[in-house]
C-alpha cells in the first residue's frame, strides 16, 4: 500500500513543478497547452523529468529580459554560464 501512496505523491510533486515552470517558460502557447494536457493525466517519472529539464532550460532570464533581479539571480546566471562553457569545451 505504501508503494501506491509514494507513486501518487511523486506524481503530484512532478505535476506541481511542471505547472510552476510552465508559467514563465519561453515556449509557444500551443506547446504550453500540449504540456498542460499531457500532465493532467498520470505522467511517468522519466517523462516528467524530461519536461522539467526542458522547461527549466526555457525560463525567462530576468537579467537579459530587463526585469527586476537581485544578487541571487546574477550569481545563478554566472554559474549557469560557467557550467555551459565548461560543457562546450569538453
């Protein structure tokens, strides 16, 4: 019985994370609608993780978008750029 509870609990956690990331994702409205329809039903953990990574990589950058941002946003942007630069050199 505990396995079923854990299964549904993780499903809701993934769904909440995906919906949260969708709010600020830079993707077409059609793609947003498609993802919303997909997560309404049960979504397996592998697909959920793929969507989370995809949506995370397509978030609005508050610094380049000219929005209000703080020191934490600047540090995160620098770390992401350093990480991406080190991956491209490999």
